C-alpha cells in the first residue's frame, strides 16, 4: 500500500507529514468548534476540509483526459499528436495537484477519527467517529484511485496502437460516459438552511435528528 502511494503520489516525506498533520489539525479544530455554544460556532474549519472534496471537478477532468487519450490513439503521425500528449500530461499534473493533498488530509482526518473513536469507546460518540473513519478512508482511496486512473489514461494511446482491436471497446466506453448523465434517475439532494438555534431546539424537543424530522414532515404532506 505504501509503495503504491509513493509511486503515484510524487510528494516528499515532509510533504506527507505536513498534509497528514494539516488534516489532523483541521479535524481537531472542527471538534473543538462543536464544543462551543451554537452562537459562537463557525463553519470555517468544516469549510477548510470540505473544500478538498473536489470529486466532481476531478471526475470531469478525468473524463476530458480520457477523451483526449482516445483521440490521440487515432492521431497517427499527426502534427496535433504532440500537442494532445502535452495536454494529457498537464491534465494528469492537475489531477495530482488536486488529489494528492486531499488524500493526505483525509488520512490525517482518519487518524483523528480513530483516536477519538477509541477514546470515546465507552461513550455513544465512539461509534460516531468510527463510522466517519470508514467514510474518510473510502474517500481517501477514491482520491488515490483517481491518480492511478489518470496515470493509466496517459498510456491509453500507446496501448491502443499496440492492440488496435480494443479501440472499439474504448469508444463504446466513451459513448457510455456521454449517455449516462441523461439516463441517471437519481434523486436530487437539496440543502435546507435553518438557524442553528432552531436546529438544536428541534433535536431537543423531538428527540430525533432534525434531518429525519423534516424529511418525515415533507413525506406526510398532502396537497389537494
């Protein structure tokens, strides 16, 4: 696992430590922030970490990289071939720059969740942190996978030239990427902003999570 990280994430050891420490520190600040009275709580620490969840932008860049890689496979001895290869390398660099810090900051967050989970083992909060340790681990693996996939996309033109029979499959895969957004029937998620004091009041009076309470109200609404 460590060898894989070193291979696909070209950061020096001090960079590893810095990003992991930053993730740990930001997560600790978020936890301290939760202990403050609601009117003193700020979203700055949460926003610091959530800003690295650039999954959609990175996914879009990966899609562009894949499209260019397929195009390069058909540009035999073309004057545009060198230009496309340069763009591919630039896109790969961008993905590394986005995903590498995010991966290690997620790692620092995982460390805090694990430590806090063990400390709170006898309390109800222990399970809460262990659950988020798993979620952040999955997210870290996603960022690492994106770098590996991007590295593979750079090699696609050479692979398709060695094995031309796979070009049809590559094109079908590309077309699938185009079609998928139009056939996706997944429910849209909408964020509802409410005052923090009202959030706490709902939780205390209903003895349930405000999200579940509001969701049940919406489900039970009837329009004549």
